């Protein structure tokens, strides 16, 4: 790593509560925040105070509430939510997922570019496909095969970008004296027809401050890598170890190279789900609030991860020397090695689970320094270009990170002290792009070999 390179920090904003689906029950949380847009604005402003590069809003086109006790995992409509947050912030970017499987390119191009213009060039699009049959049912259809889904995705991205560029940069005259509003020779139809989608155009929206939205992607399959390599400037990753994160980032960079791009144009973000408190014990007890209601379900899974039988009778004891000698990390679950390492530190079975070993992302627990150390280790190892933060409780977890972790990263020279520009492209160091010149291909992108 060079001394000049700084890590990038984003944050997932999935609902009005926090990463756990039980965060709505946390102390000092308004249980009605799911529909309280003032809360979302407050969280966005807290993240902007911490100089985060962007907020990431996932989306799901089917029911995300798993039980009566869970909150939905996602916002109501991410585009509308982004618009409201953008009006009350100045610098931070916003990235939303929108599926190429169900959205038509003209609608996507129009909504995303409108958001980009009104936000001052701070919008990104996480362009993904959908493989969930429940989502398909909401659109009265079924899921197509992978080749077709990714073939359509390629066409949708290309047509969307072509529509973004259909109003040329210098088309808008707005000269009241001459009476010329815009030069129509520079606002022309795109007339693109692919195998799956088509659009005539043009799109009557001028360029934003950054030209057009930034494209992101999430996924590590060969088809995903081919799509990301061709179009994305950011990849949202899902990984549990430095070695696996290095592998995934390398795959992403190689995909960009195979598409004829500079690999430095595509940034890889690793997930992190910290719980921050003044002491390790306080942090464990805080996370335990969300683990405890499900702990009887998790105990058996922990035993499977470690290769030893565990029941609720074992919760309040540490593993014996005999059990530790017999324990083995399950190769099929990358989280199991972390669970085994924590078990070897002598924690009780309950506290092993309180460490978040079954979470979807690495889960540093304790004072701010523990999270800062984790991020520094991964970043300096080349495991990522940045992180997407999943706070346990938005209400106070964002401030705990901003006031505790961010200053440590800044002191270590790892994170910037202020925004260097005004747009999302500025924040990411992404190259300028306006429109797209590629021909629409009737075939899916060639899958990239995964290492």
C-alpha cells in the first residue's frame, strides 16, 4: 500500500433500525422508525459528519420480514428515500440496488439520472440480477436462466448509459434573449434494440455535476465478475477472511483488466458489522441483546461449525481442553475459523455467540480500537479498497463509529479528514463517463474464471 492511498468507507442503510432484524427493540430506538424519514436523514447526516464516501441502500422485491419478531430488512422505496436524504446532505453519496431483471432501462435511466441531478452528482446504481422466485411472482413471471438474466443485465446497463448520454453535454442553451432553450440536434434518440430490451430515447435530462450515476455491482460468480468487469466502478463484497477477501478483490480486478479497463477504476468493498462500547464486556452484552432471542437456534449451528456437539446446557461454560482438541473449523463455512479462534480464547459458549460468529460479515466487538485495528489490517493487506459498515443500531452505533473509529483511522493516515470533491465520482476516484458507445450485444458477457 502506498502512503497516499486512503481507505473508503460506506455504510449500509437497510431500514430505520440497524443490521440485526431485532434492532428495532434496542433501547432508545423509536420502533416506528421504519417509516420515519427524519430518522433516515439524521443517520445520513451522522455518516456525512464522519466523511463516509456513500450510503448503500440494498433492495429486495419480495417480503423480507422473517418472523413476527423481525423488522423488514430494507427501506420502503430506496429511490424515494435517497431523494429525501440527498436534500438534507451536501457531500455524501448514495448508492441503491435496482434489479436489471425486472426494471426496464428507460425507467431506470430516468429515475437514477433525476436523482443524480437533484443531488448534485452523488448517486450510484448497484446493477444486479434477481434469482428469487418470490420476487418474480410479484411481477407475474418466473426466473429465467442465468445466461438470459445476465444477457439482459448487460443490455439494460448499456441502454441505461446510452440514455444518460442522449442529452449531450452542451445541448442546454437556456438563452432567454435568443429564445433557444436547447439544441435539439444534440438531444437525439438512441434507437437501441437488443435481444431482451430496447429503447428509442432520448432522455430529456441534462448531465449532473458528475455527468451520470456511478455503476456498482455485487456478486462473485463468473457471470457477475464479467458484468462488474465491464461496467462497475465499485463492487459490494461478502467475505469473512483476509485471504478470501484478497481472492475476491483479485478476481474483480482481473475482470476489469479482461474487459480492457484499468483495474484501479474498480473498488472492492468488504463488509464489517462492529459493536462498539467502552469495554469488551459491554460490547458483548450489547450484541447479546440481539443474539439472546435466537440463541437456542444458534447453539446447534455453532456445534456444527466446530465439529462438536453442543446444547443449551453448554451455554455458560467454556469448551474443555478435550473439546478444543477435537474441534475443527468446518471447511464449508468460512465463519467457523473465527468461531474456533474465539473458543480457544476461553470464552463461554454464550459469549462465543455474542461475538457475532454467525453474522454475515466480520464482527469486531469492543472498544473503537478493535474495529480500527481490524480495518487497518485488512486494508494494509490489500484485502479491500474500503468497507461497507453495518452498524448494530443506527441510533447510536453510527455516532460510536464516527466519534471513535474514524479519528483513529485519520490519526493513522488511513482515512481522509474531509471530502476532496463534491460528487460520488470524486469520492471514489472514478473516471468521468458520460453515455456509452458500445454496441448492444445479444449474448451474455463471457463468464470470468474464478480463482
